[in-house]
């Protein structure tokens, strides 16, 4: 547990995000977070678990360099919609609160998307059909030319490939 003293302890406020490039060890100590990452074949456990930790492989892939300020503030992109710009092209993440936008939000996403309802109740419709989600439930939408429209009174996170 002594290694915890060497880690960069970052406390996030609601609505903030953190950008962690590949090779950075991280852990969540409290609260609820939505983690999104690019495709990878090197997700390794680093401890704080009774499961096996491959120490030689972990040491091979870890980057031992300090991050200046990893906190990324949310940026409003439309009424009821915020995003956190990431310096990569593999994914985008939006937080959607349809009730803040007058009841409906349409995101012009052509690629595959995952909608996670964090709280309340939202309906996601990609033109092929609508699905109603309550807190803790998620749905997948296949790639296609139709945007996704979210309605309802809740908070949802939409992960997608950037347009």
C-alpha cells in the first residue's frame, strides 16, 4: 500500500473528466464514473485486488511520467449536451440531459454508439426503433446514417466514434 503515496491523487468534481493516456496506472476510490477507452489488448490489473497481477508485464507497459493536469472540464456543445474533448480520434463521449434541452436532444452520430442511462429515464431512438432506459441500463446502436434522439427526464452518456 506504500505505492499509493507515490500516485497522483486527483479529486474530480461532478461533470469533470480525466484524460489518461495509455500506460498510466489508475484506480477509482469513491463515487460513480463513466470510463471509456480505445480498443486495447493490454488492460492489466495493478494491485488492490485478490486476482492475479502480472508484475513483469505491468512494469513493461507502464509509463512512469507525471501528467501536468489530467483534468478535462466539460464543454457544452448544445442545450443539454456536454462533451469532454479527448486528444484521440477513436471515441467521443457526450452527457445528455434531454429535459435541459426542452425534452429532446438529437446527436448526429453515424457510427456505432452505446447509450448508458445514469439516472432518471430516457428513451433513445436511432430510427430503427426506440428503447427506454432507466438508471443503470444501457443499449447499443449499430452504425448507420440515422442520428440518435434522446428524450425523457434523466441523465445519459453516449459513447460513439467521432463524426
